[in-house]
C-alpha cells in the first residue's frame, strides 16, 4: 500500500492502486469540474467546461462553431 496526496483536496491517503490520484469518489468527481468557468464562443453564455480545450457551452454551439470554422475566410453574411 502506497501513500499519495489527493490532487483535489491535498490530503494524504493510502491506496493499493499505484496510479491513484484522488482520495475518494467525491474528489474524483470534483476533478472533472475543476476547470474555470468560460464563456461560450458562440452564445457567450457562461459554462463549466469538462475539458480544458472546450470552447462551447453545448453540442449545439459546437456545431455552429465548427460550421463557422468550415466556412473559413469566405464571405458570410449573418
Ligand atoms: Zn481528496
Ligand atoms: Zn453556447
């Protein structure tokens, strides 16, 4: 059994798992919502990203974002 420091609450804990990062399921859950709140690039609404690279609040906005990127530099009238 090895001792680790929880990446979320910074408390030491012991685990049989050599790759353990979190002391509990609760902290593991926290780890997924740790990213700072961002504003969606499409609707500018605040949202909690689930991945650091996310740009959009929802699937709907990400589709719009990808369509805009696909149109690229061609002239586009809103
Ligand atoms: Zn913890
Ligand atoms: Zn959005």
